[in-house]
C-alpha cells in the first residue's frame, strides 16, 4: 500500500497572508473554552433542535446573562432593604443586639 503524503511546499503564495482568525469576532464577545456537564450541553442542544435550529452557544450565553441580571437585581433589592432597616437596628449581623433586647424584656 502506497503512503499518501501531502507535498511539502506547494505553489501557494503566503506572502500576503495575515495571521489571526478568518472570521473576526463580534465586538464585546470573547472566544473562550470552558468545560460544562454533558447534561447541560445536551439540554441546550435539545432546545435548539426543538426550536428548529439556532445556536446552542447563544442560548447558553443568554441563560448566563439572565442569571447575572437576576442576581444583580436581587443584590440591589437586598441593599435597599438593609439601608431602610438600618435605623431600626435590624441590620445584618445585629443578632446579638436582638438577643440583648429580648433578654432585657424578660
């Protein structure tokens, strides 16, 4: 059996070639490599199949963005509640103050 080997140097002129990706990424996007559970990947791929097409990576990105925005909203609400309750001495970590108040009542 004859071994097929690519020619070492073909008649290809790379003098005007540029290094880097062929397709430039969209602004505000960064290409990374992460490891996710197979079940997560299967879920998002199934969602794309059920929708009749699309990109599972976009769905993962959207889910992550939703989580980030939900967490930041929740943190903002918690901060407002803490600030509003602070004058009443019910701020976080004031458990000992609450215990002293209860024991003084007894």
